[in-house]
C-alpha cells in the first residue's frame, strides 16, 4: 500500500513520495522481501534518487536470510546437520554456520526453541 502511494506521489510530482517509498522499503526489509526492496529502490533511481550501498551481497542484518530460514526450519523439525546438508545440497560445515547464525539472530540457545520463533 505504501509502495503504491509512494509511486503515485512520485509520478504526480507530489511531495513525500520518496519518504513514503523509503517507508515501504523498511517494511519490506522487516519481512525479508528482498525483491520488493529492490523494486522500490529501482523506482527511486528512475525518479532521480540514488541509493548508496556498499558493494557485495545484500545483507540481512538481524533478519534471517532465506537460506538461514530454510535451514532453521529443517533444524526445528529435528533433522541433523548432515540430513539438512543432504536435503538442501549444502556442505555440513555451511549448515553448521547457518544454524549458528539462526540461533543468534532468533535469540535462542537450542534447536527446539527455533520453531516458535519462526512462526507459521
């Protein structure tokens, strides 16, 4: 909704369009909607606003990346790191890192606590 409003304001030349689009970007980042964030940023660029970000992969900050979320979901179901690695075609070591980051980001100390933190 904010995105549509921001785009309308930008297209009509009305004030506040950029601010509303930045609010939409923040909301999309909260739910890990990377493609939506990128779409809004592209719209801002097309309307003359440059977006500065450091080079490299898009970071997720304190939010789980899609891969971390997938690994965490399987870990919460009781799969071992080796089983998760086999299921997602990852190395055992990569799964260990994803599980550790997921535990830290979710603020839990065991795999059994992951499920309720992930939600439905």
